[in-house]
């Protein structure tokens, strides 16, 4: 491992996110109270989790009696995990690498929940700080909070939700052997695993997750759960909690869950689609409050926020395409415009590009369309009558291996840039672009998305907006990890790639 890291990856733009002494004291008091309540509920330990650059959820845990200490002072963890690959081998970037250094993991207390699927355990997403309390520049949850705040300062908030797809295998062994035989979307599949699916729903509910629906998906043994939209950090927290809950219930039933983008080389993969809607703070059509910072967490859910001002969905009720407002269109166009670069975060593994192929509902072309499941961006308007709350754009080309915090931070930054430049959408696409043929696609300006991780990384490194929003340390570290995984799987067959990725996320 090289030892030549630049000494600091510090990002001055994160100064506002540092932990002060008074915050530590307040967190300690709150944690003591929480720990007393948890102990009364039979909780023994708390898992503090964060998601690494390669998309794997890592953890340190504390007995419930140490929660107060953890909230105030954090739990130690090496920064080197930022350069771990999916097989746990380690690379080195310009800023991160090597055995030295210490980060403090602090539980996000307002998102601490008992994990019904792991009796005696609670889960808390963690924030990572340096020992001096400064925010770690690779802390994806903090980067997401900063993007949320940047939008809030312009008068906007975002509601987000991840769809989680997974494939269930009979337990034991490294191969995938579907745990049910029923057809795609078939009721047979529910009947076959009814007790398991009931327990998934029960555990999610008991952990405070609001499930919108659960269904058998297309691929063998595949299911999907979708949840209601939340503020962005909350949506990413929920994505982690849902995955760990599903994994635990699956194991409890003697089965195994794969969230890999491509479980079997020849099959349909697991997406991790992101639904986004953009909300205007303040009276409809009114001017934004430029000091709206910090309100995003309390916003989503109702027609009016705590201050009595309305919040209005910019994806509906406007005069743009399919009734998007100009802002909704620009936000969407900002994301569309940068999809190749965004894929370095949203489709982060070599296996992701086995999934991201035409005519598999993965959204392999850089285009958008109304309810078009082959477009990278699918506009969902919702049923007549509920559009004001339901309209959103679904980012389909991203998968379940992505770090949900980093992905949302990048999507919000791209959308914010679209808003700032007043970007317009091209013509919508209402067919499978694969059916058009190359000439017709070229005439309509529909480009295929990157066909490999190397292409996405090249676009990512060249992208000024993401560099500016996320910071040098993120660009460098993400690129180093991606290059490490490309090298790791160089020359592997699709089936070998699928096998190496299958049980990692
Ligand atoms: N499993 C598909 C994917 O790889 C998505 C199917 C769907 O549209 O939900 O993204
Ligand atoms: Mg699906």
C-alpha cells in the first residue's frame, strides 16, 4: 500500500458541518435518554453503519450502555475503509489509504431504530468526523446534507425514495438457486414464500419503515419493496435499513438475499431506482426564502410545513412537458445531462454494466419518457387527482450497489446545476430506444449510456459540476476505488463477475 497520501482531504466547504463542544454535550444528553428507553425495550446493542465508496454497508457496534459515549465522542474507525474494494482488498488514493488515522463514528440519534429483524439490536446511521470534530470529506451522509442545504438556500427541497430489488436463493453455497419457482410477477411466488414475505413486511413496519408495496419481480427468485418518499438523508437511511432488514429476515428463513446488480450473468438484474420530486418552499409561485436552510428535514409529507407556508411539487401543475413546471423540467434535465458521469456513483461495480443493457428495463439510454421503462429517466405523473403529491422522476439506470447517500448527493448537485442554468429537456421518448436503430437514435439525439465502468469513471473525472459539488477528495477516492475494481475483475467472464459480486452488497 502506498504511503504518499496528501495529508489532508479537508474541504473548507464543510466547516458548517463540524461538531462543536455544545453539540457534543447535547448529543450526549439525548443519547443517554435514548439508551434508557432502548434498554427498557430489551435492546442490547446498537449498530452504527455507514456505506463505503464501493457501496458496502460497514459497521461498528456498541452496547447500549455506551451509546451516550458514542454520541458525544464517537467510535473509532480507520479512514482506510474509504478505499476498500468489494472483495475487501484495499487500494490507495491521493487522499485516503494506509493504516494511520482515526475517524469518529457518531450515531444519528433521530434515525436510531430498533431492528425488528435482529432482536436486541438497534440501527443508527453514522456520521464520520475527524477527532477535532471536523466533518470527514468522504462522509457521504454529510455531503448529502450539504446538497440538501444548498437546495434549501435556493428555496427548494427534494423528496426521495429508493426501490429495493433483491433475489432470494436457497441458503448455503455461493451459487444462486432461486428459492421459488413461480413466474415473473406471479402470485405463485407470493404463495410459495408467503411466510417469509409476511415477516419482511412485519419487520419493516416494526422498524418504522412505511412500505408502499411489495411484489415479485421479473428475474428468478426476485422481489421488490418500495417505500414512501422522505427527505434525502432519510431516504438513504431507509434504503440501508430496508436492505439489512430484508437480509436478516431472509437468513432467518434459511435463505439468502442478493442485492447485486447482476445475480446471474444471463438474467435481469437488481435495480436500485431512485424516485425524486422537487418541492418549492413558500406560497405557490411565490418567491423563495433564501434562508430556508435546515427546513428540508421537516418538510415533506403535507401541503403546508411548520411555518404555515405551502410546499409545492414542481413535477406537477406546470406548463412544461406533461405538466412539469419549468423548475421541475430543469432539475430533471440537469440529471439527464450528466448521467454518464453520475453512473460512476449510481452504477458503481463492474457487474453494474452487465445489468445496464437495453430491453431489460434498466434504462440503458440517456433519454427520458413518460412512464417509459426503457428510458434512463422515467417520468411518473401518478393518477389523475393525486398528481400534485405523486409526480416524480425515476432514475432507472442506477442499481442496488450504489452508496445511496453519495448517489443522492450527486443527483441533487446535477439537478441544482440544471436549475441554475435553466436547462430544458429534449423531446421525450415513447418507445424502447433499442427498437429505433442506431440512425434513428442518432437523429433523435439518444445516446447509449456508458457500457463499462471505465467509461463512467472517465466521464465522472471530467465532470466539473460533480467535482465542484462533492470535492476533490471524493472524485479522487471514488475513481481510485473504481479503477481498483476494474483491475480486480479484468479478464473475468460475465459469470465470474456475477459470482464475485453476488453476495457482497
Ligand atoms: N430489474 C430491473 C432493473 O434492473 C427493473 C425492473 C423494474 O422496472 O422495476 O432495473
Ligand atoms: Mg422493479
